[in-house]
C-alpha cells in the first residue's frame, strides 16, 4: 500500500515513486551517495541515474563533501525542497487515512510491530 501511495502522489506531482522517495529521504539534509544507496536499496549505477535525472529537473544538486573532496553529497534545491514538502505531506495524509477505519488499539499494535521490524531489518 505504501508503494501505491508513493506512486499515486508522485504521479500527481510529476515524479516517479523512486524520485518521490529520494526527495523524502533528502528532507533531513544532504546525504552521501553510499548512504543513499543503502537507504533506497539501489545499486550505485541505479542511484547515479536516479540522481542524474532529478538533478536535470533542478530538484537536487551535488555538493562537495566537506572532508573528502572525492565524494559528494546530494542536497535538495529550493525547488526540490518545496516539492519534497508537498509530496511528503500528501503521502503522510493518505497513509493516515488508510488507518482511520481501524480501531486505535489495532493501529497501535501495527505501529509497534512495524517499529520492531524496522529496528531489526531496517536501514
């Protein structure tokens, strides 16, 4: 369901689900390519292509790493930050709606279970 929400919201804002995920991951600030690869579960070549496409659209930029001139970090541009905010808010709103019909105790149980899964197997 989460993937469908990313796809629907992304399509409405003119980005792919992967581009929407990239924008949301970058909301916390610049991230290096190695970390992005791990967080998005992409091989280096796939990530490079994704970043290239989003960079051409003016949504992200490559920033020199402050301690390693060979490395770069990916950062949102002002336009990318605006789009990120819209996409993130819409995704969160739609995911909230999915659980509204569920009793509160069930929602808490699912949240607890998912937190445990992420703690064990997540990024």
